[in-house]
C-alpha cells in the first residue's frame, strides 16, 4: 500500500449529514426547532504562517485511517467510557511483544504513567537521572515534598554516562530514569551497553526507560528494553502515540512492566478513566499502519538533512539525532536569545535547557516549516549576536 497524504477525511458536507443522521443525533424536526448555535472560533493547530518546531510533534498525523476511526468512535461511542477500546489496544500491544494484559497500563499520553512511576518510586527513595534528560515527570514528586532528582553528569559529548550512573546507585535510590533516545539531545545509547546496564542496575533498584522516540530509530526492536520486562527484570518501559504516530493532541500512551510493578504504580493514577474514545480509535488505527509510519519517518529524515545542512552552512555543529529533533550547538551563542530571534521570523523553537546555554533544540515539522527555520537561521544568528552585545 502506498501512503497518500492527501486522503484526508473531515466532518463536512455529505459526510457530516450521513454520520450524524445515521447516529440519531439530529432529526429534521429537531433541527428546524433548534435555535442557531454560535460556536467559538478555536485555533486547534498552529496559527497559519507560524512554523511550530518546539514540541517534537509529527504534523503529518493523524493518518487518514486514524481520522476515519476518530469519526466512527466519536459518532457511535463518544457518549460512553472507553473500556472496550482500551482493552483492544492493550491486546494489540501485548500481542506484538508477547506479553499479557497485566503487563500494560494505558494513560492519556505517556506523561501520566511516567509521573505515576515517579510518585511510586519516590516513596522508596530519590530518583536518579542524567544531568540532561526529559525530567518533567520525574519532578512530579517534588510538588509533594520529595527530594530533587539526583543528577549524574553527562559525558563530554552530552551522552548518558552509564558507568557513572551505575556507580551512583545506592540504597537511597528509588528509581533510575533513562530516556532513550534522549531528549533534548536526540542521541541514543548503544543497545548492548544499555541492556547490560539495565540488568545490573535493576538488581539494585527500579529502572525506567522512556522510549517515546523508539520508533524513530534505525532499528526500533534492537533499541528497546521491553524484552527485559518479559525476562523478569525490574525494568519498566514507557511508550507514546504522540511522536511518530502523530497523535500528540489525542493523548494516548502506555507503560510496560511486570504485573506487580503495574499494580503498584497504578495506585497513583486513575487508570482507564483518563482515556478517550477518539484517541484510542486513532491509536488502534495507526499502530500497524506501516505505510503511514514509513511516510512520516521519511519526512522526518528529509527535514533532519535540511537542518543539518543549514547548521553546517552557518558554521555551527549539532549532535547526531535518532529522533524528530536536533540539538544545535550555537558555539558562543545563547539559545534563549536565538529562540527570540527565530520568533521574529515566525519560527517557534525551544530555548535553553538547564545550564546548557549555547544548545538549541529544533523539532522536525512540515518540510515548508523546516524551510522557514533554515531560511531564517542566518538573520536569527545575526540578531542573537547583536542582542548579546547590547
């Protein structure tokens, strides 16, 4: 099957009439008697003319099949809780990895299950992580008085220092948090070394591997730590439909863990009550849609090549990326000032992370949006340096 990005299905015209009429939501008599409803104007996506390259979304989603599924689910099931759809998706995930339902927890995006894991682990000790990683969810326990994340310095190349991480594990550590590929760096850990680390470290404490960007790597199965869960190690893995699947706004994610860890961690969440029919329907439709996933990945790779070429042309460097974003080294520049200058050109990117002042993260959006970034780079750099001197 060849993926055709123009096959978009929207609620409009005869489709709307057919879907709503068949569902019994509208009748001719009721429609005639109903007062005219004035709906607020809502901007659901980026403002036209703005290149939104700051949140690592896949703008080519939802896929055409996902849009059809959203329509069907919303029309026939929007009034009902989403238990059946959730079980269907859980069974699909379990079948792919040779696991049982009891190994899988669904949530509204992966952020909730990551937060639940952090909250549960914080009852046993501190959370250990690299100095630079996506730490938002592991900070969640701090709002309830837990200690700050214990951080281990990254390598000189901003990689995760697994040896130093292992040496830092003691009885006070409740969980080790690894994001692989890492965010915001985009780099990936050697799978053999990561597997060895997880096996050793999990004998001392719980190990969480956030694999939000796994499907974007050159060989997703090779880089996944899910087999360690199946093998009985004290490892949990989080995944999301927000990245390659293009469903960030529909909020579907999951955690894979032993039944014991699943039950323990889920004490801190609301389970299926956080899920919705539309998001689950889209996830079910996209999970095995190889044509769409290949199309989206090809677009991301094309955008990465564009950015890396522009980085080199402007005398800069960037870390090698296994994700849908690139971490650009501005040299003696300032990522916050660079972001402000890019915004003047209608390009939205991320600013500074922690103390890494010269490092700037840009997401791979639509090709035309990435071109806006590439074209604006020389002027944005010039403006950044001027602002630094003022």
